[in-house]
């Protein structure tokens, strides 16, 4: 699934909510502007991709390693995507526009 419309963000949230990811596995490729967050989904590995990324900020004060997705928000005025977690973690990306996808473990878009 891929969204570019802020009104559709809940469709992505429904795919990742309460799924767990390892903060150390997060990868940001500044050259391509892509932030990848692999996560576990009932024994499968899926990936949340955030595109059009200009910078990323991660502040891991709790240092527990694994975090659960709670919600994802987009502030168009600030150009900011925020990932909220059940355990406190600051994870945000400055973006040039909204482009979020979820892929399965073999690279297919989730629907």
C-alpha cells in the first residue's frame, strides 16, 4: 500500500499499529531520501517506507531496543512525519511531501 494523500494515512496506520520494530534496524538513505523501518507482523518481516525524506531525528531515551507502532501523523505545514510508539521514542522525518508505503518481506506492496 502506498499513500500520498494525508486523508489516507489511517490506512497505513492500520497495517502497522501494534507491530514491533527494532530501532537499530531503521535505515535512512539520504541520497535516495528514503527511511526504512522493518517490522515484525505475525512472523513475517514487513517494511514501512517513508519517501521524500530530507532529514531524520531519532531520540531513544528509553533504550529498550524494540518499539511498537501506535500512530503516524503528518503535518503538511511543517513537512513532518511523526511515528508515535507505545514506549516513548522520538521518531520524526522532515519530508518534501507525503509518500508512505508498506511492503511485505519479498518487496510487494501491501494492500
